[in-house]
């Protein structure tokens, strides 16, 4: 199966459950193909959890779907509840490792901002380095591996804002948004999350998904487009509207996401439209506006469009 056909099959499969959100599914698929982790921020009840379950069912492992684990983040959660822990076995008189849920193919970090920053940081190592260190031993999750995290808006009661180091691990922050009227009527008729999820069949194998991730590296990105990406990221550091600009990791994520989105959209080369579509999802969550009430996404969009058009932002 060709990469663009596999990507289309994955998106169409997820669209049976997450209806009327084609662009969202394209961006999410691109983020995962770029070997990134995705943060989905939105109000409760819009399907954030369901979309992670759908992707877990659409990719087949060795003898069935990929290993999927859900972590429900709560204020009383402890770091070893996520990473795992060494426990003493009285029969063998030695310690053995009990793996935590993070050592799975697909990890759903549900409502990640409802736990403390100390617990949130338990994900930092595995998200950045694809490994968990317990004592002197290192444990690696299976491949493919990615985290889909959900969070409620920071204004919600009982939430802890994610620190900048945690946010920078996510390649994108996406939002589902409310469905339109026709889609909501279809949801009322079919209830896809309740009945359709269990009927989802895998559309590609894990090795095919891994091959697609490798194919992302082969997508051609013209040096001029790379310069545009670098300039956009650098502009966020110098713009008077931001206190904190994007990191070099953001530049790498931006380029990978642009290549992956090109692949998802059936191209072997990147274009300006890919950069325009990804500037806000890739950068907005990493930046700290000087005015807490300012719309950071709007500023990033203006910077990106200016650079794409060959204009240096003010």
C-alpha cells in the first residue's frame, strides 16, 4: 500500500467515528507520522478520548490492535503510576520491574492537566527519548510509540497549567471544536463513539505505519521553505508580543510536521500551504504572549503569512 493510500485509509477510518473533522484528522495523522506526540485541548464531551481509541484500533500489531493504554490523570496520581516501579519479589529475593502504562504503543494521557506538575513531568523522558529509567535500568516502549494527551481549557476548575518543558514535547496542540448541525444530527442518529468504535477494523499494519514514518524523511523540502520555517521560529523570539519564543526543538518539529502533512496530502514535496496550515498548531502552545489576554495564534498566523509572502514582520 502506498503511503498516501495508507494515510487516506487511516483518516477515513477515523472519520467514521470523528465525523465532520477532516482537517483535524489530517493534522493529527501528520503529527503521529512525524514521530511526534499530540496534545488535544478542548471542552469536555467533544471526542478527545474517542479519537485516541479510534487510532489504536485502526493500526494492527502482531496479533491484533496495537497495545493501547489509558492514563486517567487525577490530583492523587503518583509518578510511578505512569512509569512503573521495581517491586521486591519474596520468592526470588530480588526486585522485578512492573511496567507502567506509558510502556505501550499508544498512550492516552487523559486530562493531563488535572494532575500536579510533578506527575506531569513523569512523561518528559519517555516523550523526548523514548525510554523510561527506573533505578539503573532503562526500559523502552514498543514501536510505534506515541502519546495523545487531552486537556481541558486552563480556565476549567481543578486544572494545573502544563509547564513550558512539557508543552515543548508535543509536536502539535489541536482542538476538535463543536460539530456543525448536520454532523450533530448524524451523531444523534448513529452514536459512533458508542457503537461504531467496537466495529472498527485495522486498515494498516504496524510495520506499514513505521514505513510511513520513515517515508516522511524522504519528502523534499526546498531550502527556501526551510529558511521560511527558521525565520518564523526566530520571529517568535523577537516579536514584541511574546515573552517566550519557540525553541530549536520547535523548528525541528515544524519541519517534520510540514513533511508529514505533505505526505498525508499525497505529495512528495512540501509547499507554502503546509507551513501556513501548521504554524499555529505547532507553535502556539510553546509561546507565552506578553499580554495574557492576547490571542497568540493570531500573532503567529500574521508572522507566518508575512514570511511566506517574503515580508519581514514588524
